C-alpha cells in the first residue's frame, strides 16, 4: 500500500490542512501502517487501532504541542507517535536504541508526560492546567485520554475528585472500550455499560463530580468527534467526553480476540493470523507454573484465595478463575486495593496469594507496609515480571523490589531459581506461615521441562550450595543462577568456582554465608535487581559486620533506568549476562579471556 496521506504528515500541522474525506483516508493508512509494522516487530496492537480516529481528531482540533495531550495508558499512543514526527522511526519501536512503546518526555515535545503505568493522566493534566492558570495562560488546553479501563483505578478518581472543585481548563476523554489487557471488571464497568445502552437509572457519576459531561459518542465517527472537540474547546472548567471505541478496530481478529491481540507477538499482516510457533517441547513460563500450581494447591486447601489487579491472563490466575471462580478475584487496575483486600482476607484465616507484577507493586508500597507487614498478616505476594522484562522498558522492569522490600520488617523475601523451586515455595507458603512473604520470579520461560514434581517443603531462610569450588565463591539470587551456571561451564577453570543459590534475601542464611566467607577470599554476588540497597549491598554489609576481609564484586542493575530491548540485550547492557559474569570470574582468576 502506498501511503499517499500518511507520508505527507510530518507533524500535526500537516494534517490540519486536510479535509474530512482526506482525514478518513489518512486513518485507513494509519491503521494499515501500524498493523504491518507490529506484525513483524511486535508490540501493543489493539489499543492503538482503537483510537485511530480519536488520535487524528485530537491533533486536528487542538494546537499540539502548545496544547498539552496525555495518553493514559501509554500503549494507546502509537497513532500519536506516528503523527508527531516518528513515522520513519516507528519500525524501531520497543527495540534497543529505538523509540519507546510508551510516551516519553525525552523523546518528543508532543509527549508531555510519561505514562507506562495507568491512571496517572488526570492528576498530571490537572497539575498542568492549574500551572497554566498561575502563569496566565488561560487559553491553553489540557487533555487526558483515559482508556483501557484505567478510569477505574483509585488514582483516576482522586484526580477527578480534585478537578471537580476547580475551574481548571481540563478535558478528560474517557476512551471506553470495556477492556484493559483483560475485560474490565467492577461496578463502574457495569455503570458505563448501562450508559452506553441508555438504560442507566442512576445520576451521572461524572456530573456528580462537577464535570461538564458529554456523550457517549461513537469514537469511530470522525466528524462527530471533531465537532464535539471543537465545541469543548470553548467550555470552561473541567469537562469529560465519553467516547465509545472498539479495541482492535480495523483488524477482524483483533476485534474478535481483544485479549490475545492486545500484544499478539508476530502475525500475518494480511490475514491477521498469529504466526504458529514450532511445536518443540519447551520449559513453561513462570507465570503458567504459578497459575497451574495455585489451582493444584487450592484444590487441596480450601483457604487459598487468588487475587490479581487486572492481570488474570498475564499472571495466569485465569486458570483458577476458570476452575475455582468463587475463590479467584480480578479486582481491576487497583494495586492498593488488591493488597489491602488480601490483608482483609488474611485477618479472617484465609491464605491470599496476591499476584502483582513487580513494577506494579510499587504502586501499593504503603499498603504492603501499613496494611500487611505492620500487622504481620500472612499475605503471599507473588511478584511476576521481576528483573529485566525486555521491550516494555524502564516503566516495567521489576528491578527495585528487592531493595524496596528488604527494609520492611516481618517480610520474607525469596527468589526461586527455577520452576520446581517456585512450586515448592508456593507449597511451603500455604502450610501455615505466620508472616507475609514475597516470592519474585522473572518474565518468560524457565529451564525445567519436567517441572511438575511432587511438592517438597523448603526451609525458610536456607540457601543451597549448587557446586563446590576451590578459589571463588559466586552467590546468586533467583533465576540469575542460570547465567552463573552457563558462565562456569564456559570457564577455563570451572573446578575453581563454587556456586551458591542463597534463595532468600530475607532472612539471610547467615550460616551459609559464614561458610562461604570462611572458605573464599574472592566472592561475586549477582542479582537482577538494583545494586543500591540490593542483594549485593546486603552481602557486603554482612561481610563487614562480621569482619570478613574479602574481595567482593557485586553485579546487578546500575544506578540508572534501563531502557527497552530484548532481555539478553539489556542483561549485556547492565553487565549481568553470563558473558559479563565470565569476565568477572576470569578477572578474579587472573586469566585472560579466550578469543
């Protein structure tokens, strides 16, 4: 397809010269362009296809970037990026040194606020709007596009609650597509469904919050969108436009299978069919080990509860929701609520497994401290996507959890190195722990094909010696053990290297550490978390406090945000790959690298 219109758009100023018919042809090209690139390069698909008309209408009506536009959540913003000067670079989306898959202030003046997590746009746009008032910029527009179910988050309502008592020039666009990554849940979802059907018998919730409400309107009717947006430019104070869109619009399979086509991987751009992968026997994904294991345990223990904030597919809690729906809960995009909901369950004798991506648990830090750890409630946190996650980049890497959890009293922190260990620590955790525990594990596949072994209890706070050695002690935590094992296997003197999997960051296995420092002058620690305040810092503090005069090299994530790329590329960038571990081992052994 020749992109007659799209190739002429280098900034929003260019599309403002087009007439209605030409804009509609531009939208067709925009969808085709996104489908063709995401088909081979991968990324988020459905959300951006659904907002093609809205993206064009916003940049046509508003004087961006002088008018400030925020996309929430940020994976809706592909059309926005293409229309704002990044068309020719879009094939680098989510690749190392390429453009980000989310809005990013350093990338473009059109990206007014970074939005990798959800539900932040209303608060940010309100802050911008009030700042404009203080500067006397009374005509400047501030628009927050809130989609993919992120309106249901508590923070979105905090922003709405504040905005409603201001006269700020704020426009909230509710992109109502009834789905985030998984279908939306909750009473608000039902309310919006009734509004769309015209059967809502309640007062309008947004008008009750003092917003000038318009809608719902068809978000794929470009002319109506433009007309409403032009009208709302002249309306003073906070207003909300309710727009109905279809996630995946323009690709039949994406419309019919919205969960799968949220981020489908590679697919055929012409047929829309997802590429079939070679049928080889592979180790399972950690998330699926969690999903199948919690079902297995819940059938044995009727006190087990499963909880996830809007990630039943990503966490694989969907298996429990299918088999034992009365004890598995998707609470929506509400991490704070998920944690305190779990705490409430724990007070009544239930055993909640609260599954939250590591990066999203950051949003519920106070609840972990105040509602769980302070009361010493036995909530089991399962932190999926710990460590470097790849192409989603800095907003999604789970590299801070070890550091930010370690300072919390009463909390056990464990990192299973493989699928069998994950099963066993899940089994152990539901046997009657009297305190909370955080189990962190990485995104993607593990190493064990024969993973479904009989359960075995793990002794809390006890590590393992995986390999004996004579000169260097390497201490790993979690799945980094696999990179250590590869490094040792490629070492010129493998018998010199001892390898220990400490398993628990808290409580530390002080007996094993004393053994290590009594036997080795040279020690390497390796983690896939941040070095500052992390596992390596803890080991160094132990050695110092116990007066061990050891040479300790700590390997981990440096004090900077790691960008997007494949996990292997980012491991190399952060110097925690098996090649980087081998370099440190060889340095300690005073051996030159083999070429």
